[in-house]
C-alpha cells in the first residue's frame, strides 16, 4: 500500500511507459493511414463517407465523449473531494440523455456536416454561419485546453518531468501527433482511433474496477470505509466537501450542474458524429450503444475514485506531478506495478489523442465548410479546395491548442471541460432549441443569443477565480477576479435564452415560412435528409 509514496516522482519505468505509448501511436497511425486512402471529397473528410454502422458510431461517440476529463479528471476529483467529485459523473451522464432526447436525431435529419447547417437552415445563411462557426471554434478551443492539460500532467507523471519546460515539450508533442492524425485520416481515421480508444478505455477501467473491488472482498462499503481511514476525513462521503463550504460554493455547484447538463446538447464535436452514419435509423442505434457504454464507464469512475482515495490517499495524489489528474495512473501502479501503469497510461494517452483529433476536425470542418465554402465562396468552392482549407485550418488550430494547453497546464481537466460545457450551453444551445422548436424565431434573435451567450460566458470566465486571484488560477500573482463563481453557466445560459427570446419578439422581420415548414418536416421525419446529405 502507498507504494508510490516511497518511490520516486516517476512511478514505474519511464522507458516501459514510452515503449507502450510508442506502440499505441504506431498501431493507430497505421490504421489512420489505411483509413485515409478514400479521403477525396468533403463528405469523406468530414463525415467518413457516412460509412459507419450504428454500433461503430455509438462506440466512436463514447470514445469522443469519454475524454481525459472523464478518466483522469473525474477519478481525481472523486479521490480528493469524494461525493462532490462524483457529481461530475452524474452531470456528464444526465447531460448525455438530454442531448439524445432533445436534439441528436433532429440535428441529424436537418444538417449535412456541421451544427451551422442546422442553425442556418431557415435563417439568413451568411450571418448565422459566421456566428455558428465562431462559437464552434471557441468551444473546441476550451475543450482542447482541457485535453492538452491532461496530456501534460499524465506524461509528466510517467516520465518524472516536474518542470514547466519539460511539460511544455510534452504538450507540444501531443499537439503535433494530433495534427498528424487529423491531417492524414480525416473523420474516418479519427473515428477508428476513437473506437479503439473506447474499447481500451472501458476494458481497462473495468479491469481496474474489478481489481479494486476484489481487494475489498467485493464489498463497496468496505472500500468506502478504507477511503475514509486513508484520507482521515469522514466528510469525503458527505455532500459539501467542495461545494458546501460557503454560499458562493453552493451557487457555483448549481452553475456547474447547469453547464454540465445543458452543455452536451450543444457540443459541436459530439453532434457532428451523427453525420457519419447513412440513415436516421443507424443514428438511433448509435445512440443506444453510446448510452450503454457511457453509463457503464461512469459507474466505474465511482469505484476507481474511491479506490484511489483508499489505496493512495488524497494528500499523496494532490502532491504528485499532475495533481488530481494523476489519481488513475497512481492507482494502476498501486494495483499492478509498472506494466499496468504503462497500459493504463497508454489508454489515457489514447483518450486524449482521440478526443483532440475529434475536436480538431470539427473546428476545421466548421471553418472550411461554414466560412470558406458557404460564405466566402457562396456555396460554390472549387473541387477539392474545401478539404485543402480544412487541412490548413487543422495546423493553425493545433498550434493554438499547444500554446493554450501550455498556459492551462496544472488545472483539473474535469474542471476545464466544465468551462467548455458552459460556453457551449451559453453560445449554442438556445439557438439550437429555438431553431428546432420555435417557428417565430428570427435571424436577429439567433445572432443576439449566440454572440450574447458567447461573450458573457468568456467575459465572466476571464473575471473569475479561474483566471486570477486564487491559488490555482491560470495567471499567478494578479487579482482581477470580480466575478465570484468559477463557472459562469448560471448567469450566461439564462441570459442567452433571454436575449434570443426578447430580440425575436421585438424583431419586425419575419423568416421564410416555407423553409420553416421544410425544416420542421425534415427534422421530425427525416424526409429529404438522405438526399441532402449526399449531394
């Protein structure tokens, strides 16, 4: 027990860890190269030629959704803050159900490649596409920050790199690999990486879960008792260890919950996955697969989090390189030594690579399809030009993500992802809901809602303790935090809904009733959708 406490700052064998990383990268790169041979058209590059079955796409959705926040961040949050950490798992899972029941199939029936296809369907194309592309790029950037920070913490732990320069090099390498995956493989290569990663992640987490329970005689109560004893803190099992300290933290919890539950239905990289299947029926089947895989995984996080608290201890985890994000790798080392650590770390690394690849291709598709092809070229780009622009965009996004990831290094990745959810729910969700369900909704209402939600969320984050004025702030030594909450969702999400509603009511201009009727029929029945996506 507590084997890490007596070891060096790098548990296991760094060379073994590097060898397992290298093997994973080599195998997936071969798969990506093979998958990329048919990437000739925009449909091939963005939507994998709509060639995946429901089961394959459901596995890929799970691979896309179960990010470093789910594995590293949530296990760490539960290990350190107990019950309050598990609220992330509950929030992410409930959020997925909201996305499926509310928007997933309707978006699949209405769109072509991106979220902006849906939002601009019955509104004015140019301004709405620009706004939707802008919000997509910002949400993807915030999500990428979380994955890059996770990569920095994970590899730093495994290789014993404690200094900021070494961690920056690690983040740069992850960014370079991400760029290569997406440049070469497009959506098809990215999807296969996500499927492989989903299988590995759920299998690895399952093995560790059974192992932790076996140590405690398959008695979950005994596991919780040992977690309390090791942490020397009975409050780890009670609500409020993190979000019940004072009134501000309680409001912060409500804000976090709102962002998690509503954010998934507006995450562009998750919604884009529904365009990779040939029919609405396969889209529904992929939903069923995704629910099962995601639900099972979040049950595992509860056991792994308290297992890390019981076998390692919150203090040891918090002091390790990578902080809370190191809980899962340290637990793997405690259970199975260097080999299991290397395997679990490779799975976590795969998790990060798969998610950043999905985010990057979504952001690139949004810029190339919505800005370049639809706005600049007015829907008539030269043959092959759109894919070329998408690939150049991948490089730019990758470089920006590397710089941002270095800045966000050291933050809890589950927490950073919650910020991305808040921005998505504020900037995208009101317009998605209004476009699908409110016939009177206008272009002006959409623009006010999207830009208002986006700007308010970003400004509140910039003025929050996340950026300055706290021990874990991104910018040390300064304090301009005048907004007390760490998550802006409780203010920015209702504000975005309110702006869309009020501006639409006072707007005297009406939208095309024929397009409104067409969107309603297509979103609910799928009639006309198959023809639209293939041409």
